[in-house]
């Protein structure tokens, strides 16, 4: 991203320095680019219409004329835990970079350890008898920064909402964060990983994972699924081994933790519903 910015600055310098020595058509394209450097459609139009025989000094840089979107992609262990200070730094910098978090609610790549995204009551490595603490609400935290775009998506629940969120994040002039609910083999989905799309849908329908979009520039919050059925919540938990294993180990503790899990989900949804109102 930094390298791309340096290339853009060089293009800007070359265009400004040669502004009076080019023909009118080229001059108009230069001005259009300089005034719309962060607009994909306009920079693509300039890229397509420039005559590079007239501007040979741009030949080696022309691939950097079109505005690009940069996405940093990682899991919840990276985003919620070990890389969180980096995300904080990025959001505070107001740089135009996007972050996509594949939220499996566990350290998937290193063996299934609990992360700060793991929900209360879930069984994982280092939480063999169920995680005792609540899931960190990363989206809620990051919405506190100015000029940010924050969204939660679940592809199986609403594909169009997911595509819109990613598109909006890419066009937002500032930092963005998109958290994608991501079923994982460590969840122990009883119907099998082939049922992942349905599991994504049920996570939203039951209120387990709210989906929404927040545009900090406009200060607009959109709740994309407004009426979850919390009567389905226990069905969702019962469909995954990470939540049913604890019932075998300690039924009393399981009831306590999973009841708190549901109460916190309802409270979390009410918070986002109030924002949309």
C-alpha cells in the first residue's frame, strides 16, 4: 500500500510538471486524474484514454494510474488478539486500507485454541471446560473511530448484503473493517461442513450473529436482519459440538454458561437495534 502511494505521488509529480507542455486532450485527462485520484471509475477512464506515446514518461507507471482497493485478510486470532494493536494503529491513521476478518471464533490455523472471539461456553483448546469470558465485540469497538466503515456479514444469510458491504468498504475513503462469520471444522457442525451455508444462515436467523453496516463518514447505521428468532438460538448451539461437549463434562456449568451466552446475544442485538433506530 505504501509502495502504491509512492507510485501515485510520482505520477502526480510528472503530470503537474508536464501540464503546460501537453496537448489540451491530455491536459484535461491529467486534471481529471489529479482531481479524482481515489475514484476507481474516473482513474480507469483516464488510464484507458491516455495516449502513452505522447506521455512516454508514464509508461512504467501506468499500472498505478487506476485506483486500487487494498484488503488485509486474517482470522479472529489475528484481528481480536495478537494483531489488534495493529488494527488500532491503522484505524487511528485514517489510511485507506480495508480489513477482512474471517471470524471462526477460534484459532483455526494453529490447532483450535480459544481466542477473544470465542463465545462463552464454547469448548476449545485452553477452554476445555467451556470458555468463561464473553466474546469481544470488535465491530462495536471500531465504530468509535471517526471516518470508518464497519460491517458484519454472513454470506449464507444474505449474499447481497455481503457483496454490498465489501463493495462499500472498498470505495470508502478511509479505514474499513468487515467481519465475516466463518464456519470452521473446529466448530464440530453435526450435519457436517457441507452444511456450512445453512449454518451461516441459522447463525443470523437465531440472533447469534447480527449482520449490519456502519458508514462513519455519513454516520449511518443499517441493521440488515431486524427480526431474529431467539427461540432458534438453542437449536443453533445444539447443532455444534463445541457447545454440546460441555454438557457431557459438566451439565450444570453448561446450563449456566450457555444461558449467559444467549442473554449476552440478546443484549448485543438490542444494542445494534437501538443504533438503527
